[in-house]
């Protein structure tokens, strides 16, 4: 744990000014920040009776990653704030608590580190605009006179107390439908350290939000697994929920054998397809997801089956609700006669061609 007192100011800058600052920056960092209203699942938060916190993910240009939980005081006189930080490792409890939590993603360019830390934040678009309209924001943190650096970098006088509060990352952040793992992977791509390449045809690339919408609404998808020698693609029914694809299947079979040995899979969905013979092409909308597959049991299996029934046989969904009494494992006889595969999504792309 570390504790410090910040003294900082913020400055809105134009795109032209931002490009000049980028050109003189020393290095950059990919950053995602979530703002939680209930942080009691952290042991150190319980000890201090702390409710609100910020979870920050950071990755540099070499792929080094760090997760930090921070607790900040309100802004005090002299642009001061007290901040406590704890380094953590992500686990399933964290990923689950970050779902649909206010988030802001950005690339931070370091212009100077000593004697003043001066950074330029370039905010990364998610599936909808941020709560405060902003693309570029400069922050100066120093114990010296701010005016020295305002003049040196031609930044103006900066935001006043009221404006400062409005342009805090917490107030900028939005509740995003994009799962936290996918936001992290988007930042890793921008930083050039992702295992997934950027799409070559940018003119046909769909935003992540639209790609997830295609997956969520699709009638069927194609699950691709690998047996060590050949890829194996099979069309399946499925349900999507909060960054997870659920697929039901028989209690044994080739895809289960493949997943047991090679859990990395891909999953594709085609939303629209229309052949344009006069143009020798096809108009389409499609999405491909990549992730790790595993079998689920117990209560999660029952939840998955409910999501599948709700999608394909909504008139029967009430019977499969999790509040219906079942045995101690969350399964009844019907659930025991099927297996459920869960794919935790790590990367998603969408592509389209209009008529």
C-alpha cells in the first residue's frame, strides 16, 4: 500500500495541440479505469470500511501489465487530494464486479516526469459517448508553480475547481455493455501488445458494441475447435450474456474431446448475407469471437440453460428459472442429461459490407 497527496491541474487541449504533445512525449501507457460503488470484496477495503474505489489496469509498450486499486479523497484547497493505492492480481470476483461498472479507457502520453509529471490523455471510444465530451486532456502534477509549465507548453490557465470536478475520470466514465476483458484487449491492441492483429480493412470494421449485438441477437453460430491435427467447425445454438457464450450439447462428442485438450476456440455469427451478383460480391454483417472454453456445472449450468431456453423457447423459460427449487448442485434431471460449454470471450471483431 502507498499513500500520497496529489497536487494537480487539468487542461483541455485541441487535436492539433495534442498531436504536438504526442510528438515530444517520452513514452505511453494504456489505461482502463473502472469506478466501483461497492469495493467490499477487497479485504483491505473491509478493514478500512471503504465503499467507493477505482480499479486501474495499465499496460506499457512492452506488454508489462499492472492492476491497481485506489481510494481518493475529494479535491481540497490548493488542488490537493489524498490517494491510497494497492497492487492486485485480477481474479473472477474482480472481473464479475467490473461488469457494467462506470469505465473510461485511454492512452496516456508522458511529456515530463520530473520535477513535474505532465501527461496527455487521449480517450478511447467505447460503444457510446462518454458522460462528458472530451478527447484530449492534459494533467500536470507538481509541487512547483503551475504557471511555469502552463507557459512552457502553452496550455492556458487550465480548469477551475468546478470544471476540474466535471472532468475527473470518474465523471467522464460511462456504464459500458462491453465486457471488461474486451476493453482490456482493445487497449492492448492499441498499444501493439495484443496477440490479436488489428483488422486490415478499417472501412469495414464494426465497433465492438455492434459486434456484440450481432452475437447477442444471432440465431446460430459456428463453434470452431481443434483436435491437434484438424480444425473442427460445427453450427450450434447458443446464448450470450455479459461476455460469455453458453452452448448446450450431448454428454460426449468431438467438440468436448477437442475442448478438453485445446480450450482456445473461436465462434462466428453471420447476421446478414445477401449476394450481389451484379457486383460479384456479398453484402453482410458478421462477428467473430475468440476465447477459452470449459464445461460448467451446478448453479451456473442452470443459469446457462435458462438463458438458452429464454432465447429459443421463451414460453418455457419460467420452468428453468434459477429460483425454481432444484437439488443442492443447482441441477434437475433434465439438466443432468446435457452438458453446457462456456466460452469466456477475450477478443471480438465485427465486419460488414453494405449494398
